[in-house]
């Protein structure tokens, strides 16, 4: 038997007259979640375009600053040579101190401009590094969004619960449009492709000569006069009473000696056409043939 379980959503069950095909969970909620995940993924990918534009702008800014630095460097070198000339002239008393101080002031201004440009390029390069690091973070975010989108696609596939095997619908405990809870049994499906068997509870005094592979004849109450062939597939290692709520135990005072029953599994070896009319739970009489 196969149990179907679902989630707390509405569903519809699609069946033919006799056989169940699938249970359809309404996918509206999952479709909305997928659209939201797709929008988040698109937004994350759009960040890459914005980041690329920012990176390109920053690279151009660095080029501009470097060009300005070249100009500041040339002016600084020229002013340094001018300062050296006026310093010699002042020592020779060929110029006034006022002109020398003007040249010195101009030199200090040029040094300040050059230092400022150096600081500016350091800041710009640091910002460019931050942008590149941010790109890695966005790639990681995209991976997460892609995984979430794949999860939503997977959830949508779960809205169609197909039968794991060909079988007949046994009992349905739900109605179309009903809300169900996680773990709730929806319906039972009997496997039509699996071999059929009978579990016979023989007395412990009868199984002494039983062995695996021994031939068996089965008569089913629903089809009087018809016999079905089978083979012993296995014998239980314990009696049926050992699985009861209060198994008999002569050490506790609840022991009454009665003949115990041993479950014996019998595989039916008839053709599928003959076995197709047998249903689970039918009463049967089993006869083990002596070899």
C-alpha cells in the first residue's frame, strides 16, 4: 500500500473511472513565490550593470587624477628649480628677499597641490577596490537567488503528486477543494504491478516440516471451487502473539499455554490475469503440499 501526504493547501484529484493518475495541489501560491524569486534574481543581476558603470566611472576618474598629477609634478619641478635659482641669487644679494619669499611660497603651494593629488588617487584606487569586492558579493547574492528560484521550481513540481506505480485507488479520505495538513493521509493505492502474497497463520505444531519453496494451494472464499498455486516464501522468526500489547509470559502470571500461530508468507505464482481479481484482505484457506 502507498500513502499520499500533502500540505495545508487546496488540491484536486484527477482520476479515471478506476485508477488514480495524480493529485493536483493548487499552484497559485507557488507561482507567486516563483515570480517573487525571479524578480529578486533580476534585481540582483541589475546591480552588476550598475556596478560596472560605477567601476568604469571610477577608472576614468583615476585617469583624470593621474593626468592632473603629471601637471602638478611638472609645475613642482619647475618651481623647485626656480627656488634654487633665487636662493643662490639671494646669497649673492642679486635679488630681494621679498621675491625669494614669493618663490618659496609658490613652491609650498605646488607641493601641497601635488600631495593632494596623491591622496586623491589613493582614495580613488581604494574605492575601485571596494567596487571589485562588492562585485564578488553580488555574484554570491545571485547564486543564492538562483538557488531560491530553483527551489521554487522544485516546489511547483511537487504540486503534481503522481502515483509511484500503477495501481487501483483503494480508499479516499478527502474531497476536492478540501484543506489538508502536513502528514495527513489522502488516499490509499494498491500496487497492481507488485507480486501478490498470502500471510497464513499456521499452528506451531504444523510447521515442523515447512521449508522455503514448498508448494502451496490456496482457496479464496470469494471464488469457491477455484484453486491458486503458490510457494512458501518465508516463515516468521516469532509467533504472532509476541507482537501483542501484552505477550504471554509464564514469569509474570499471565501465561496460559495455548498453541501459538506462526505467520508464513506465501507467494502466489498464478498469472496476472488470475491474480488481478484477488483483493487485499480476502479470506483464504491455505494447504501446504507434502513433498
